[in-house]
């Protein structure tokens, strides 16, 4: 079972247990009235009546005693029926697990996994073909990007994905390292202010980054090897989209294009917001990272975002 299957399963199971707890704690208490009578010809009869009203349960048993006649052995007495929370929770867990599995199966049947280049048709025809996230393939992609994308006057390329967990952050870091290893001055910007990750890839502090720069503070990219600088995301105290919409970002990109031939931007997934559109519009294109066997459902939405930004798919890297 994949990690994406655990979320709906855990959600349904949690809701079932929550409903069971609410029922156990708030449901009206029931009462049972009990009595025993010795009736000639019938022997000992035990009478029970259950009701939410203890007085009603007692009166019903008393009325039944009068109707039966005979000698009363046990006088009517009323006791509350235990709520049995363990039984309720066990039943709720079983029902929730069954419903969760049914939901996962239903989603899996409707799912269309990405298995190869043919399944990427929703993104349109890329400038450069799709390729796997292997070292040799990524090196060849970098050579082609230098020839066909990072031409004179164009240094920016955002790395985007439809959903989280596609491997976008890792691919952006690997591409930046390859460009630097080829002797190309490279700047990697972590623009995922919602869930930054490049500081973990390069084991540097997530302080003094893009968010602080956009908030009018002075920052300095971290030097992470020869020809490679990394600007971390920093801490976005304000709304990330509002920060990225400030004119200071465009000015920064234009200034960075002078010392750096390649500027890669790690953006948030399309499912987390329209942040990537800002960088796609500045660059005129984007490199898409897509995990094999992931659902294709998010690809049309990603393409609409790129079309809104008037940006094309430059290439696709298949991870996993």
C-alpha cells in the first residue's frame, strides 16, 4: 500500500472512531427493569423491560407482574445499561477500516498512472523530450538546456510539479550541481515558501533567504561549491503569494542573470497554490518533474497554470 493510500484510510478511520466516541458519550442512556415471579404451571418467569426512561421501564415490569399473577420472587429493580465503549470503538474501527479500504479501491480503479512519455500528453509537446531522473540522462538534459534554453538573454528556469512528493526538490538540486560541475555559474533559488526543502538538500540553515529579501532585508546566497550558489527560502511571515508578487522579485532575477548563466527555481507544487505561475511567466517556460505511477489527474491543472503564465513545458523528468 502506498503512502497516498494511507491518508484517506486514516481519515475515514478517524471519523468513524470520532463518531463512535460522540455516540458513546452523548447518546441517551438506556435502563433495564428486572423482576422475577413464580407462576403456577409456568414456573419461574424473569421479566425485563428496557427503556430510556427508568420510571417507564419499572412501571412496565410492574404491570406485567400484575398480569402474570403468582408469587413475586424478586421485586422490580432498575439498573442503567453499560455503554460498552470498547465494543463501540471496535465496531467503529471495523466499519471505518472497511469503508476506508473501499474508498482506496475506488480511487485506485479511477486512477490513471503515469508510466511513460505517452501518458504526459496532457502537458503538451515539450521543447525537449521526457527522460528519467538518472545521472547520465540528467547530464544530457543539462547539455541540451544550455544549447536550446539558456541562450543569450535567458537564464531562468523554474522546476515545477503537479503535486507534492514528486521529487521536484531533489531534481532541482541535482540539476544545479550538474550545471556547476560543468563549469557553469549556477544559482538555485528555493521559492517554495510554503514547504522549503533546499536547505536540507545542501545542509545549510534556512535563514536569510528569498522571503527575507522580498521583505526588504539584505541577504547573501550560500556558496555550496565551485560555481554553485543557493538562496534558501527563509521564513515567510506574510502570505507567500503576496511576497512573490512584489516587484523586488523581478528586479532580483534580472540582476542575478548577470553573474549567473543558469538560475533554477524550486517552486511549490501546483496543488499548493499558483506561486509557480509567477516564475513561469518570468521565464516563459518550466521544467516539469513527474513521478512514475503517480496519478495523471493533476497534469491538466498544471498545464492550465503554465498556459495562464504563457509558458511552455521545456522538458519532463520522470522520477521514481
